[in-house]
C-alpha cells in the first residue's frame, strides 16, 4: 500500500497540563503504531506533554459540514 | 497576470466576501480561479521546502561537532514536516506531494538557485539560516496572517514557529563565530557577502515591474514583494548592526530606515562557476530566468533524493 492509499489519522497534542488538547495536524500511515511514530516525528515543534492520534474516519461532526473531515490540517 | 478588473461575477462575489473579512473554510466555495491560485501557491511552497532539505544535507559534512550535526538533522526533519503540512493540503486539490517530490523532473523543480549551491562551511550554513530563513519566514508568515483560506493559515502555524527557530539558531551561531576568533570572524563576513544578496532578491521583481496578482486579489497574501523585501532588509540590518558584520547598506537618518548603498547592483545573477557574485547589475528578466536554470546542484540534488526514495521496497 502506498502512503497515499494509507488511512489518515488526526493528530492532537497538549502543550501544558492545564491546557486544551488541540488538533495540530494529520498524517497518513499504514497502521496505528506507525501513525503514532510518524506523528511524533513530524510534529516535534514543541515539547508537548501529551500527543495522540486517532483515525480520521472515527470522527463525527457536530457543527460544520460533514464532507470536510476534521483534519486535513 | 490578469488584472483584478477582469474578474467574473462569481470571482467578484468571492472577493467581496473575503474583503468583508470572511475566511474561506469550505472548498465548495472556491471559484476555479481562486482554486488555481491557491494550488499554484501551495505547489511552489511545498516543493521549495524539499529544496531546503537537499541543500541543508550538503552542510552535514562541514559540521564541526555533534551539536552542529544534530542542528542540521533537525532542520532537515523540520523541512520534511513543512513539505508534509502543505502536501496534506495539496491532497485536497488532487495533487500528490509524493509525485511533486519524487517524480518531478529534476530540471523542473521550483527552487531558489542558492538552494542549489552546496554549503561550503558550517558558518555559511548558520549565516544562511540567519538571513534566508528570515527571508522565507516573511513569505509564510504573511500567508498565516492574511490568507483567505483558513486551512492554509492553520497549516502554517507549525511552519512559521520552526522557521523562526531556524533563523534564531542561525543568528545565535553567527554571533558566536563573529566573536570566536579573527579567522571565524572573516568567515562570517565572507558568508554574509555571499548570502546577503540572495536575501535581498528573495522576493523577486519590484512592485513597479509587476501587475496585480491573483495572490493579492484573492488575499492569499497581503504583503507585496517590496513590502516583504523592506521588512527583511530592516530586520536583517538591525541584526547586522547588533552583531557587527558589514552589509551593503547604511542607516538613513531622514527616512529612519536602512537603505541599500547607492552603488549596490540590483539585481544580480550569481556566477555558478565561481560560486560568487560578479557585482554587475543585471536585469530582473535575467535574474528570474536564472531561477529557472538553477544552481550547480541541479539536477543532481533532486536525482539523489529521488533515487533514495525506496517506496514499496522499504517495507
Ligand atoms: Fe521550511
Ligand atoms: Fe527553515
């Protein structure tokens, strides 16, 4: 599977323990473990206290248009 | 480039929304012309990030110590991330970043020629960071602040944060080497003499030789070439004054700003054989053409990048 056919993951990170978990980007990866590794490498701009990824297709919109997924940066 | 006056009714309506301060979030709101200018901007920017990476790679062999090697590696990693950010956006336009990086004809890579001159010393690398990451950041910072397409603003937050880090890293070490020894001080000045004109010419043609672009019409950016150039010049010269190295400028008390020396040739075309400037005034047409021809590492730098992309075989 080429990288562009791989599923997309949304990346979230928290800058301070008392701050929000914010959406910071998105990546494609062949599986969950690679997604986590790839996100950690790509979004290393700040010393986050927490970072996690979730598959893009697991998100359901409450506000906004459904055809634009949360991510895509 | 078409003038703002020949906009279709559809384009005029979009421009009106943008001018009223609305940010565009949904691609369904695009007109073909808006889509085209955004896509072109992203393609140029994303490919440009890749060329910084192949350039920075040549600095690796010149690094004096482990710390310097780590700094180069992390700036290469950052540039990959910058291409990634804009690549994820390009995907929404149906453009493959993978294609743009690994299957583009190396002769057609969009780049600044300076990115195709190998780095000759670590001092040259840090001076280039101090002056050229500073130049590049004004371009991307303008888009983060002013772009009418909201996702592009968001995508650039990470990029601009890191570009600022790059030029501060460069500034710190430029100052360090300026004060370290007679020899390193001379090396800093030599590097500045080579790099400074690249910074000054970074933004291309002056405004009076340019018609209104779709980038400005649709608020992809808000700062003109001359505006960015002046921001860069003031900032670079202030830095030069603080550290002590020479630039071909002087502070004009009446205008309260730095200006180029009268005899400074603008624009110039670099001599790819001698890896230096001939200090002869050229034309903007020749200069822009020299961007297309590129520097001595074209096409080898991109050929190497493309050879070493293992794709399927990696897994
Ligand atoms: Fe960059
Ligand atoms: Fe950079």
